[in-house]
């Protein structure tokens, strides 16, 4: 989740994205978490964390396509 938060902060600072757009986009991340939690028995949260990171990376690629991938 640390990488997901880092992507969120990067998007927050990005000039091409308004606060409202960020909030709308971030609903995708939240939805991904809920879908995984509703469809798996993964008690560790790893699957939900990975789903959130995947969704965040897709949003980031859409808005900041030339950004490097996080380690």
C-alpha cells in the first residue's frame, strides 16, 4: 500500500489533474479493493493491496505516461 500512496501523492502534485478528477479516478482504486475483498478469502490483504497498486499504476500511466515505474 506504500507504493499506492506514493502514486496518489504524485498524482496530487500533477498539474494536469484537478482535485475532482483525482477523486473520481481514485474511486477505481477503491472499487478494485472492494471487488477483491468480496471475491477472495485472502485474509492477509495481499490480493487487495496488489489490486489497488495495479489500478493506481493504470491511473498514473493515463495521466503521467512518461513517469518511471515505482520499484
